[in-house]
């Protein structure tokens, strides 16, 4: 309703409100929304449209002819398939109405949405998507949205570590908090060096390393991976080292 009012004020035209429901794992309240009016036996009523994207086919979305909606294809019915995700990238790339920079931004948004839906609904395809991302990493990393994601992730990781250390120190005693803080510091240092080493030697693997390193809570494992990255002769060997670790985690 706030967006509706602001749009009317700014553009001086009626606005139609629409909720695009991406996932089908939560209930959506039906239109209209209702609020009681203070001091009166009346209600304030606000109607809106609901688009259940999980009930749309990929063709329904494509036929709208809006390139900026193409990153939503993974949320459509059957959109989790390799064919649909590959088609999404192809349609974005082939569109002559947007600049190359905007295409890269849309592709990055598409990767993000696809990874979200695959992780929740079809995790077996996530490794394929990561490999696809790696092949385009050098292009996508220069987009403004990618730089912003990296900046936010860095700041949130730093703040999270600081807050967790403070909370542990307060709740479990200063001595134990200091000990856990040191351990957490060792983990963060090892993760940072692993990421730096990967960026230097095998840059396309950086997204995978960053994702998996956050799941590793044993400094010895991080050190072992650093050794393997340092001794790997080529990208394939480095990828194999991480693939083995991912497979081991998935079977535990």
C-alpha cells in the first residue's frame, strides 16, 4: 500500500499493486488486506493482485516479452531444469534491447535466483550451476551488483564474527569466550588465506571456495585445502580437491 501511494504521488496516475509470490512453500494471504479504522465500525480495504509464479510455465513468463523478468524463470513450473536455466541465460544474452552491462547484471540476478531455488528444491543440480557460474565469473565479477554483494558479504561476515565473539564472552564467561574467540579468529584467518590463495592461482574457483569455506569449521581441513590449492598443477586438480570435500560433506 505504501508503494501504491508513493507511486500515485510521484507519477500522478493510478497504480495497480501486485505481489509476485516466488516460492510455493509459504501461504500467501488473499486480497484484499483489511485494517480496522480507529474509533469506527469500519475497515480500510486495500486490494492487490497475487501472481503465484510457481504455477506459471516458463512460456507464460517468456511470452510477456520483458527481458527484466527473465531472471524469474527458475521459479516457474519446471524452471529448475538445466534446459530452462540455460535458456534463461541465452535469451538474456540474445536480447538486443539492453546493453552488455545490463545483460551481465541480469545474468547475475538469474544465477542468484537459480541457486536459491536449486538449493531448496533440487540440490543435486547446484554443482552444475556453480560450474556454469565459474565459466562466466570473469565477466560477472565486474558488474555493480556483484561488487555490492561482495562488499555486503564482507561487512556482514566481519560484524557477525564480532557479535558472536562478544555474545559468547558475555554468556559463557570471559575465559571461555576468549578461547572460542581465538578459535574463531583462526578459522576466519584460514578462510581468508584460502580464499586469497584461490583468487591468486585459480580465480574461477573463487565463488565455490567462498561458499564451501564458510561451511568448514575445522582449521585442519582448511589448511589441507590450502596445501592442495598450492600444489595443484591446474584448474582441474584444484576443482577435484574441492569436489571431493563437497561430496564428503553431502554423504555425512
